[in-house]
């Protein structure tokens, strides 16, 4: 019995199991190779010997056939009867053919006769020596067969046949004896090879016994001794393991032994734990434990199988069970390793819950992002609201919805958009007073409200129309901007549902975004109205400066004409009529100029091209010479500002036509740090200071200054009586690039 752990192979040389296995495989492979090689060589030698015997037999038959050919030729020559001669002649033909076929087969091989045609150099030399005699015998036998017996050639053939047949027989005897000697030599070589292979095989077996079986026997003996010692070591390791371990009987699954960690885990003394069945602490009615016991019954090893244990206080413990089957004290047992994963499972559940929360947050952010993106698209208020309801219906399972906006004048909520809502509901709740029903309360208080239609906590009569439509739950989300209620978004659900706090926060954020967009649409609408109002004021001023004054003049002339006609002063009436005709023509020119003035569009048109077009029209209407000095390429203001620039240019040209009495007009565009557009004429000019005292309204200077102020520019006027006038529009760099208006600039094309 050992008092501690021992490692019996640590201080004595030995062969490992892998080394023994490799040696055994090598030995078996070598024996197998030797056996196969021996069989192969033996079969090869046997095959050669069978060929050798066939060759010897056929070579011996050649001697007999040569004698038979001579004998049959004699019978042909001496036969008394024709029938006997014919019989001898037929046999001679057959024997001669067989003799020739065998001779060729011995030399070159013939598979049909079993002749390999493999001859040694000595055999070939002997065949070369008898070849003349062989050919002479063949020729003489053919002559005997073909020549008449009375012919002299017949008897000459008989003499040659007897002469050469004897010499052929002598040579063939040597060949047969040589064939026999070579065959015997092969048999002797085969016997020696067989003995050598057998000796080598015995040597391999001896080496296998010495190098494999002997070390394996010693190892087995040591292992048996070690197993006996390690049983006690196993008990010590079992007790000292930091992991809870159970030793369980494999047959009845009763607990045989447990270490201190297992005792601490179950909270049961050793004397109560050891004799108890495993099922007392691993309840088999639980699904995970049922699978665990089924796997145990199969006898297989388990690795980290989940199971739920119960300690002495009936508290559940989540564990991973690892099972190994061993023999202990001569009996099959199971070693159960237990890992407590209760805290890990809790952490895993917490992580899963956090993951779900993050996923939900990501979905909310995605919905908020899509909503923000959709709200940024240009569309009408009704289209934006309807698109928002459709988006929420797809993502939140909303069966219908409506958006109401507040009318500040009447303090009523008006439905501006809806989806999947019955027409009867829309008619019944097209207008709703603020503070009325669920939607009115949500809008007036600025808070989200979710209520079931079956019963409400509000102390008012609400949701009647919602109940009639079959909605189970109604959610009202305020639409606000800058802490001011703009309306309410109502969502309808067919099933009873209370929105979670994160869903309400998401909907409130969407309501804020929607409120900002609606407020921006209101601002844009008001801005357009203000722009139209300003343009109307400018139009009114221009009408007052031109057509209104002309009409007042015509009215005065008409009164004077009436007075002259009453007095019968025809000459004076004719003069006044000429003045009226001139005034009407001037009013007509003013109207045409105003029409051209307010048809200006600079979208996608180069400013300098528009200036050229304006000058061409001006020259065609007035007959005045015009010239244009263009600038290099540069950035111009936005399209809206460029229109104002053209209006100022046209107003300056209109003043030239009306008041300058000029013969030529020059427009110069200078592109530097500031954009400068100058309109210079060679007319009569005027006194700017005197004009300032009069207000300058009758020459449109006020209108030009007001337009210049609207685009952030300034207007300089250089004039004096008798030397013409120069009106210059100066636009700073920032205003040219559209920084104030937030609109991309146009580009000057070089003239």
C-alpha cells in the first residue's frame, strides 16, 4: 500500500505503449512483406518451372519428329501400293508441319503451345548451329512430297534427308540436355531462396519476441502492480480534489463515496450521503435530469451534461455533470464530477435580458432613425402625418391611427391624416374640443395616455366612438414643439395592450420630431406669405411710381380736354389730346416693362446671360445703344437673390428710359472680393442731394434700395446734372455664396 502518489515509470527505462505499438506494427508489416514476397517468388519459380518442363518435352519431341519425318519419307519411296504411299505422304505432311511449328515456338515463343521463347545465349548458339541442317531437312522433305518417285531429284532429296537428319538429331540432343540442366539450376536456386526467406522470417520472429513481446510482458506486469497501488492513490486524489466528486455504483446508481467538496455542496454529512441513491439529490422528474439519467443508462461517457441538483434545504443548484466509467475495487463504478454553474446561469440570464433590452433599444433607434429620415423628406403636412401612421402600424402592430392638429383660433383638434379608420369614426370626430375625450386630455396636458376602451380611469365620458369601432386599447401621444401643444397622435389596437415605458418614450420622441416638422412647415408657409406680401408692396410702389402717376396725369388732361371742348377751343383740345395720347403710350410702355419685370426666372440660367437678354429687350424697346462688360467666372448669389439683382437692374434701366434722356447705356460686372454691377448712362443726370430732399420716390431709388437691403447688398449712386448717372449694386462675398439664405449659389460664366 502506498502512502502517496507514485509514478513507477519515472526512474526506470521502459517502452511506452506507442513505441511498443509502432514496433509491433513494423514487425507484422515486415513478416507480411516477407510472406508475400516468398509466395510471389515461389509462384514465379513454379511458373518458370512449368514452362521449363514444357520446353524440355517439346524439344525432346523434336528429336522424335525428325526421325519420324525420315521414316515417313522412306515409306513414301518404298510403298508398294498407292494407298499406302498416300497414307505415308499425309502423315509426312502433318509431321513436317508440327516439326516446323515446334521449332519456331522453341525459338520465338508460342502461347498456344505454352512456349515462352526465352532462351539463353547458349541455347540460341546451339539453335544457330543446327539451323542449316533443319533447313536442309525441311527442303528435302518438301522435295520428297513434291517430286515423282521415278525422278532423280526424288532420290537426291532422300539422300540429303538421311544425311542432315542425323546431324540435326545430334544438335537437338545437346539442346534438350542444356534445357534440362538450366531447369535443374532454377529449381536449385528456388530451393536456396526459399530457405533464405524462411531463415529471415525466423530472425524477424525472434527479434519480435525479444524487442516487443518481452518488453510488453514486463510492462503488463508493472501495470498490474501499479493498478493495485493506484487504487489507494485514487482514494487520496478523490478526497483532495477541489471539484465535488461522487463515486456511484454503475448497477443501481447508489452513491458509494463522496469527497469533502460534494459534502459541502449538498450540505449533508458523509454518513447520510454515501448510502443514498443518486436520485435523492438529482430529481428525475425534471426534464434536464431525465435526459441525464437516460444518458447514464446507455453507459456512455458524459461531458458537461446539464443537471439540476437539490441540497439538504431543497434549494435547486444548476450544475454541469461529467461522468467517467472506471473499475474500482474490482467493480464497475461511475465517477461524477460536478461543477456549480448557478451563478453563471444567473449571469447568463441577466446577459440575455440585457441583450434583449439592447436589441429592443436598437429597434427603437432604427425606427426613430427611419422616422427622422422620412420626416426630412419634402412633403405636405398631410402626407408626412399619413406616412408616420403607416410606419408605426408596420412596426408596433397598430391596427389604425389618426393625427389631429390644434386650431389656435377655435381651440379645436382637427383630424388631418388617418389610416385604417372607419369613415363613420372620421365623421364623428372630425373636430374635437380641446380637453375633450382621451385625445383632448393628452393634447392639453402634453402627456401620453394609454387606456383600454372597456373601462377608463378618467372622470369623463370618453372613448365611445372607439368602442363602437371595436378597438380594445387607445394610445394618445401629444405632438409638441417648443413646449407648445400642436396636436395629438392617436393609435388604436385591436387587442388589450398597455404600452411599456420605453415604447411610450419612443412615441413621445416621434411626437416631438413630428411637432418640429409641422412647426417648420408653418414657418415656411408664413415665410412664403411674407415674401408674397413684400413683393406685392414693391409692386404697389412701382405701380404708384409709374402707372398711378400716369393715370393721374391722364385724368388731369381729360378734365382740361373737356373744358377746352366746352369752350370750343379746338386747337387747345387737339394739343391736350396729343398729350393724352403720349401719356397713354407711356402707360402702355410701363405696363409692358412691369410684365417683363415680374416674369423673370433665373433657375439654372446664368446671371450674365440674363443681363444680356435684358439689355437686348431694353435696346429693342427704347432704341438706346447698350453695351455689356462681363466678369470672369465666379460664384453668384442664390437664384432668389439673383432675381432681386435683375429687378434692381431693370429698375435702373427704367429710370434711364423715363428720366435720363440718354443715348447709350453701359452695364459692367466686376467680380472681386465684392460683386459690383454698374449701370452707367450719358444722360442729363440729376442732383442726388436735391433728390434726397424730395424722397426720390418718383425715380424708383427707394425701391432699388429696398431690394438691395433684402439681399444684404448696398446701392451707390454717382450722379450730377449734365454728366449722366452711374448706379452701382455692391454684393459682399458672404451674400454671394448664399450664406444668409442657406441656398447654393449660381455661377458667373465668362462673357
